[in-house]
């Protein structure tokens, strides 16, 4: 998108027309184009959605609702504008903070701050969308095939594993909570003792263990850090907690792998989505092979109760 096009979009943001502003690209997005916009000394992030992102399961109205709820809870940036008529352009206030190195997430103080923000998000009012991860991977496979992209052979093995996990979780389902569902390192910004969570494209009502697993596997949390994560979120770490986290780590990678497959059909960005999908399938199947699957599935079928008001 050219600079004049971005500037034209900026002029359509309420309150910005006619005011002096600058816009510069932000690096790092793998779905959308993001710009840092400065208006009279105030900084904002303007996001221009990528092509056909609805095929990734993104509902922009739902994203707006989720981001607004997170902002009200103090863990998401202020939502400044949502412009459906302009291609669902989305504007938030720029928040200061640094991305968290993976090794720092193994520290109690840092991980506890992250968990506080996740719990605050999970305590937000319900949002319209849902995140049924077991159906999402199937939808991605169908969409990719319809668009002429070969679904990797690893899909069948991963799907069989997913079926067993879904059956175990169905025996003792968790309450559906507002979840982020994309807790990559890039979506955390640490500002002192506070952690901002950004980018609510995939947010929906879902199993909180998906968020914890997504955080865990995408940020390289080792065994002790996973144990700490569970204790800080739930107040304890029993066999059922450990099993659900381990199994949802597999589902997180399954979703990421199939997301990469669909992106091969729709994205215009210069990203190697084939490598992305292969990397996540490889990790999924390696972790599944290392897991005592029957024991984990049995433990995951035990009901978990916890005090959602307790502090991390």
C-alpha cells in the first residue's frame, strides 16, 4: 500500500481529517499491514487487513468487540476507530512496551505479569465469536483444498490425534471464556510490571487451556515454566492441568500448521508459509510421540474447578 493510500485512509479516521500527521510502516506482521501514525504528537497504530482474511476465521466485528473489552479491562490498547466501510481498517492507541525474550518468560515475576493480563482478559464480558479449534483445523483443510493448495500428509496423523483429544476434553469440558487465541511473543508488550496484549483477530469464546498452551508452546516454555504457568493461573498444578496443557499444546501447533497452509492460498505478503506449516507439523508430531498419550487422555477427562477470582 502506497503512502498516499495510507494518508487517505488516515483522513477518514474520525478527528484526524485536516490535522498534520505522519505514517510509517511497522515491521513484523504476517497477516496485515500495520502503520505507526503520529497525529499532533500522539501515536497510534493503524492496521490494514490482508486479503481474504475471513477465510482464516477472522470476524472483524468480533475483533472490535474483543479488543474493546480488553481495553476496558486495562490489558489491551484503547480502540480509537473501526472503519468497516474502509476495508475494516482498525486504529488503536500506541502503547509503550518491549517484547519479552523467551528466556525471561521462565522468570516468576515476568510470567506472573503475563498471567495477570491473561486472566483479566478471560474475565471480560462474553464476546459474540467462538474459537472451536477442533473445527477450525478441519475448516482450514477444506478451504486450502478448495483453493488448490495441497494439504500436507501430516494432516491425517494430526487429525487422528486431535479426535482423541477432543473426545477426552468432552468428558469434562471447561467453561468457555473470552480467549485471545494467538499468544505469540509479538502480541505481548511489557511495560514495567504491566503486560499489554495486542491483536485480537482470533479472539473468541473458548477453552482457557488453549490460550495457556498457545502461550507455552509458542514461547518455548520448558517443563518448570509450564508448571509455574499452571500454578500462577489456577493456583495449583495437578495431573489434569498438566495433561490438558500438554494436549492443547498439540492443538496449538495443529492450528498454526493449518493456518500456514491456508495462508499459502490467500496471502500476498512475502512470508514462507510452507516452511511455517512444516515447522509446526514437525513439532506437533514430535511432541505427540514423546507424550504418554493414553495417560494424558485419561487425566484430561477429569473435571477441573478453580477460583477464577484468585490472584495470580
